C-alpha cells in the first residue's frame, strides 16, 4: 500500500522552472514551496513584472505581485490558502551592499534597500495572523534583474493559525509579521535581530549606539573587554525565549535554528554563546554568512522552529558515524514526527576543514568539477544521516542552497538532480558572494526530509 503522506510534487499552472526542482512538494500535512521569482523562465523577468515607466511604477512592487500570484496558485494546487495557511516565509532580496569590507567590520546593513513596496503588496495577499518571517539581503539570484525571491512552508492539518504578539517588555517588530505563529504542536518564531526597533533614532542623545541596536546587545567601546557577536547573540536569544514562552513553548524544545551572520569570523563567538543557551540538547542548525540584516548595527538574525511544551510529538536527535560529526554545536539532524531537519551541510570534515579532493589541483587548473564533487560528498553524508533517521535521501522535500559565487552551480545542480529520480525537492538557490565558513566550500545545503511512519 502506498504511503498517503509520502512526498508528492505539485505542478501548478505557472511558468515552469528551468532547474530540476518541483515548484512545491507536499508531504504529510506540510507544503514546501520552492523559491519563486518574477520570471517567465523564457526571457528573464516576465513582461508584466517590468515597469513601463520606472518613475511611475516600482519594479520591486511589480515583481512582488507576480510572485504572490504564483505562490497563491501553487499553494491552491496543493490544497492550501496563501492568505492563512503559510507558517513560515523567507524573503531574499539581492543588493549591492554591504560589501565584503563592510561585513569584515561588522556592518551588515544593506544601505539604501527599502522593502515597503513589497510589504504593501504582501499585505494584499497574506492576512492576520501573518506567518513568521525572515527577510535578508543576499548578493544575487539566478535570474538577472530579479529583485526578490520568496519561499514558504504552509500547513494544511486542519488546525487554525494562532499568532502571538511580542510579550510585554520585548520590542515589537515594525513590518507586520507575527513574532510567533502556532499551528498544532508547532511554533514558528520569526527572525529576530538584536534591536529594540527604535534605538537612538530621533533622540538628542547618542550613547555611541549604531542606529537601532539595543543597549543590552552592545559592549562598552571604551574598554578592551567584551564580544559584540556574543552580546548580540545573547540578547537575540533572550528575546526569542520570551516570545516562545508567550506562545506556549520554550527554548528547550527548539527543533531547528536558522542563523544569519555577517562575516564568517563571527561564527566562533556566536557558537560560544550558543553553547551557553543550548548546553546539552542543541537544535539542528544552519548558519549562513554574508547576510544583509534589516537594522543598522545588527550582526546576527535568528529564526527558530520549535514544539509547544504540551506537544504530543517528541524530539529525537540523530547521530551516525557514517557522516562527519558537526564541527560546531549542533547535532547532525533532529527528527520530529514525519520530518527530519538536517543541520548545515558543507563538503568538510569534523574539524571544519574542506575534505580532500574537493578543489582543482593548482597545477592542473583545467581538470575536475568541484561543484559536482562537493555536492556528491555532501549528499553521501546526507544519505547516511537520513538512513539513521529512518528515511532516505530520496525523501528530501526542501532544500535551500547558498553558493559562494555561483561559479560551480551548473555541475553542482546536475549532481544534485541525479540523486532524485522521482520527486525533485522544492528548492531555493542564491549567491552570497563570498567564502563560506569552511574555506574552499562552494555551497551550503539546508535540508528537510520526510520520514515515513
């Protein structure tokens, strides 16, 4: 008998992708929608998403409306409603700043980027309670002149969405999303940054504060002591802890963490703080560098997926000796119900060093396919982790892939596709524009897999 919860590809009446992925995949009661762009996948940006007169129309608004219509049709084909069934939404916005030099100085603010045209459009399609949201700037998308890419997770389990505002004493976001959204046993927390959403803007006093960075997240600039990234990580997690509690959860039940940082050198300090908060039972985690963050002074953004404290589902951390141990403080994967959430995958060993044979030999620059080799290495590890978690690599349902420069994209995606002869996972791809935390790695994978009963 076939498994009624097994992954099923959704192919709605929308422009068909050029890459080997499904527009959406439904597994159990969740729908994973691939990153949607305002493209006809024939000429580039679709004609209806291009402004006739750029002085009268916003290209960001036009592209956002095209993408929202695509998301609406895609979710409807899977039995979901864009206006109320989306639990988590990611918005990826290509922008020229910050530069690599800015990131190295701890400046992650994308100078000049404004998303109000997008938010005005989004509010026409997604109603209260709005989903947990993450919006960051990245260096590039796979379609020229694309201004935004959006991917979502929707849930169609019959439960009603419950939105939770920031509790008393926690700064409320400005963009109209839910700090926490609950669906059944699951709680989705929006991306939080170490800001009070006010800072010293408009005040006569400055206190030396960089924009909206909360005072609790700052170190004293007049002494030698303190770690900016640790202070910001601590403050951000303290906000998330209180938001989780307001929604009926706690940090002890975090399943998956998405962490966005600026320069890779901030990774070690972030991880030191992480160990204090998740000493014995850390969640699955992906940490992506070179992310442009929406408040000046912020060096980190964290989004969490967790179980409610009264959930019937249980958390199981997965370990196998057939794949490298993580080089930082996270398990290889976390299994909950019908889903396996994998931690970040790069072509490295347990020391965080690039595995042998992953680059072209300097004396033979014409030989070898680093994209294919690194993707094959990662997927062999993914297969081992999936097997330990009671599933298989063919049951991966969602992938986000972050490329350094995109140079090796073509051979990388060819290798990826060969592992999925049936249902191709929903996929979102972007360029971050700089070296990953593991020097020499050309891609980072963030994956979720379906686990049969």
